């Protein structure tokens, strides 16, 4: 898009937004809401109250439903250390997962099922 086309498109968008703003300004429902908000803010100032106080007064159970009072996050179960003992070499590997370089080598050499049969839970 050329610069002049972008300028004209922006100018047109501004005109449309100005028309929309003018239409909203003539809306009676908006005028009523704005008057209510203004008077409410004056009352809040007069009585030294803030929005939280007003919400607490009108909806006292809100704190119980508050999104900040979330249930505790689910925690991940700690992985158990497994010990693999290679019966051919006597070598042992301790790991918490299957992403161990030497363990992968064993699985490719001896087969995954055989290597899994060598697994024992770690002694505590």
C-alpha cells in the first residue's frame, strides 16, 4: 500500500470513528449511565468509600467466588529413580526417565523389552 493510500484509509477510519462517537453521544441510555456513574463517584467520595467497598456491600459473597481464591495447582508426581543393571557387562545406570544416552544405546543393541526387564526401583 502506498503512503498516500494508507493516509487516506486512516483519514476515512477517523471519520467513521468520529461519526460513531457522535452517535454514541446522542444515545439516551449512555447519557443515563454516565450520569449514574458521575453521581456514584460523588457519593463514594463524599462517604470515603472505594469501588471495593461498594462491591462488598452489594455482593458480600463475592470474596468466596473470587477468581483469586483458586484451588491449589496440580503438582506433578515426583519421578522414581530406576536402576538398570546390564547382565552382560554388569554396568548399572540410575535414571528418572528414559532419555538417558547409555540406556538408549542398550535399547538399540539389546531391544527395548529386554532392557526394561533389567529395571529395578532404586534402593532407598
